[in-house]
C-alpha cells in the first residue's frame, strides 16, 4: 500500500527531520564531550570516559525498548500508556516465579515474556473487539498492571539475590558492549525490519492514515492492531528482565513513568502522534538524543553543583521536543501561507509530518 | 548545501564546547551524599549538618537524590558519581540490594563508600553511621505510646515504605517491646505512606474510620507525623486519637502546641549529616580504618564505633516543654 500523492514531499521532510535530529545528537554529544569531561588527579572523568558512554547505553536500554514497542503502536495512530506498568508487573512475575515458584531463570524469563504478551493481548482485545479508544483502554491497564504488581507483592516484597550469571545481563560487558545492549540491538533490528521491510509495516502506516480506508483496501485492520499491542507487551516484558538484571531487584515500582519518556522519544524521533508517518531509526535517534542530554547534563560541573541534573534535563527534554515539533511544522505552515497568498484560499490539508 | 551547513554547525559547536572546557578541571576533595528523597525535610536537615562539616573540612559537597524514594534513580545517580570520580560516596539506601551493586562498582574504582540513615549491604560500604540502634528507637517509640495510652488499647503504625530496611527494623523492635512488655496493647495495622505527607494523611484518615477504637497513631517516617496529625485534627479527633512518631521538630511544632501531637522522637539529624561527612573524609584520607573504636568529628567530639557501625547516640523525645528550643 503506498501513500497518497504528496508522497515524495513528506518523505523528503521526514528525511530532513531525522537528519536534523542526527545533527542535534552529534552537536549535543560533542558539547558534552568537551564541557562534561575533566581531569581529576591525572585521570579523565565525566562524559568523555568509556564507562560513562556504556552507562548511557545501560540506562537507556529499558526506555529504548519501550520506545521501540511504541513506534508501531503510534504508527497505527494508537497509543499504549500501559507499557511502563506492564514492565513493573512482568518484573514482579519474573521475580516471583524464580524466587517463590522455584523456576530456573530462563524458564521464569520465558514465562514473563508470555505474561507480557497476555498483557498486550488484553489491550489488543479491548481495543479491537470492543472498539474502545487506545488512550482510554491503556490508561485503564496502566493502573491495572501497576496495581496487580503492588497487590502481588503487597507493596512490600522486593525480589533480590539473583544469581551472578543473571546479573551479568544488566551489569557487565559482553564482546565489548554492555550485555543488554546486544539484546536491545536485536530487538531494534527486528522492529526495524518489521516496520520498514514487511507488508505489516506498511499496513501499520495505512491504518494510521485511515483505518476505514485500510479496511476498504482489504487489510485485516483488527489483526494488525492486535499484533502491535501484543508486540508492545512482549517488548515491555523483555525490558522488565533487563531492568531486573541491571538493578538486581524486582520491585513493584519498576519502570514508573517510563512510558512517558518512551512516547517523548518516539515523537521526538519524527513519528506523528496522529499516526501514519514515522520510522524506527527516528525513534532510535530520539532515544539517543534524550539519553545523551540527560546523562551529559549530569556530567557538567555547573549542573552537578546545583544538584538538580534530573530536573534540568526534564526541562531541556521538554524544550527539545517542542522545538522539534515546531521546526517540523514550520516549513509546511510557511508554504501554506504562501499558497494562500497566491491563490487566495487554503490548500487542502496534507498529512502532518509531525 | 546541507553538508556545508552541517559542517558549519559542527565547527560552531566545537568552538563553543572548547570555550567551556577550561572551567571543568577541578581537584578539590569531593564528598557526594545521596538522600532517599532530596526534598524531604529530614534529609535537608542532614544536609545542613553536612554542609557545615564540608565547610570546616574545606571539601566540596554534592547532595543529589531522587525526588521520590526511587531505587532505580538512586543507582543512576551513584553510577554518575563514579564516572565523575568523586572521592567519597555517602548513601541512605532506599533498597539494600539494589544500591549495593552500584556501591561495589564504586569501591572497585577506589571510591570510599559510607552509609548513613539506612544501611547498604555490609560488603558494599566501609562503615555505617548509625543514627540510633533500631532497638533504642523501637523501644523508645513503644514506651512513649504505652505511657500515653495508659498501657492499654489499639494503635496503628504509618511507615515510609514496607521495604525500606530501617523502617522494617524499627517495626520489628516495636513489636518485640509490645509483646514482651505491653500485653494489653494491640497493633491493628501498618500502612505505607511513600514518604509523602498527603498519603500519610489519607492513610491516617482511613485507619481511623476502619478502627473506631484506635487510641494512637504512630508514624515512623518524618512526613508521616504531620500527615497523621492533620488527619486527626480534620477528623475532630484531637485528644481522642493521640499522635506520636519519628519526625522533625519544626514540622510538628504547630501540632504539638495545638495538642494534636504529643511527642516527637528523633535524633539530631544535623549531627547525623555532620558526622557522616567527617567519617567519610577521615576514611578517604586513611585516618579512619577498619577496627577503629572511636572517631572524633569536629565540634561534636568523639563517637563510639562498634565493628563497622559508628553510633550517633540515644534518641531524644521532643514535646510541648522542649520543642521550641530546637530549630531543624
């Protein structure tokens, strides 16, 4: 299924958004490299150290995975607010199955992924079978999953003492990179192939443009929608396992608020919140831009002295997102304004490359 | 065109960044202190003491933590300090196991680690600055509760989180004292408040309506005491349901004078922060070694050490008669 006629136009725009974002990312990185690296007693410390770079990777894997999970969802003009809560629930179930259920780590992890698929399946069923709006459905499951995680642990139990071989996944390096980064790359490649190299990916965009149009074109809209929400659940479960390995603990508050960071990364990456346009590589750039900003700020001496790196990075992430949105809408507004001046009436609206 | 712009931008950012770099070099001794939640008045008063000690010792103090009690953020902040190459990391652990992986990494990099307020795993830190033994705290709270209730009746506990290690220890000793000394008193519920005043207030309101015979609310986290007092006051139960707890004098003065809160039990938190910085710096400078039996901390004098615990001393009871003498 190919897009409507101004296809080349918005493709060029999309490309420009991602190129722009890549430039922002490089500029950001270079700035922090020079401003955030210093020397203490003859040893380089701060942003420019390899340890810091690997920490950035480690800290952004879970949010990155959730952003990957959300990209297909948002492409279909849907939303999934429940992924952060599902991460928490899967972490708890994984911990409980291993600790209380006596299952081995791989079996418990496989079960957790299964529960992730079930959680995503619940979203999918409510959205496709009952035709309820995804925002409301996942707002409900957002509370439901977190509530279940807290109920299972009575808000009190934290699963810890995981074996060192499991913690390796979250805390050590394998073939030069943090171990979880490999898992992240595999998932990223899989989602990229799905979205950009299969008919599924094209159908997500078609549904995002116009679900009715997609239905008339003979696409199994419900089945495709179900797929993206189940996939989101599965990826949230993988993120849960990585999170547990990184912190060495499974607690009911795992991943609180991560869904909002993930949505920010997806939208910053150029995927339209109205569906239809966007890309997985844009999402990856969005995740990287936010992660570098957050971690880089924490390395600036002037910011560490203020003891408010987290708060300042929140402000700047918000500003970056608004700037990116404005920048991407501006050329279109300008051309519409010109067209109106020439013809005296507005052009028919084209798909928004937001 | 695009690549030209790109190159220009790159050059501009390189020049900009180069201009900033000069200011970064620093070799001052740095102590990084991690609270459980950085807006919490309890930790802010620890910081006041820590600031004083840092000034006296001529070291730089970083004080950062999550805005809520969040173990994941605690880890990320510690990992950031490791790559910044600080000299001492002092932590109040939200979750023992969770923070300890990051602390071991810090130790492997040669950073000295000390715990205060809430301990980490013993192998992940050198010393724990113990504000009071859990037994001392638990017994003092239970004795005060029993005294106010005439050793008879129902009471409930409001805690920070059901997982925090120090809260669980205090609760254990409260229960031990209850069972061994006050058979006619009954603990009806233990509720978490997430270290938030609002949540403590709503939990207290719920506890009072669920337990009509409740005689006393005991809050064992600092935002919990004013939270419980506000709930009692609003329910018009002043005097009928008594309030005691671990908290800061300033937060509770109003309620103590209004007769809602009877006693506030605590140690001197400023001294805790002060002693933690002194101990951390002494440790990093090699003046405090494993096996030491005492440490001298500036104007506060000498503190006793047993194994790897540095003791701050006995708990203190603030009430109507003395609370105005304290300002923290």
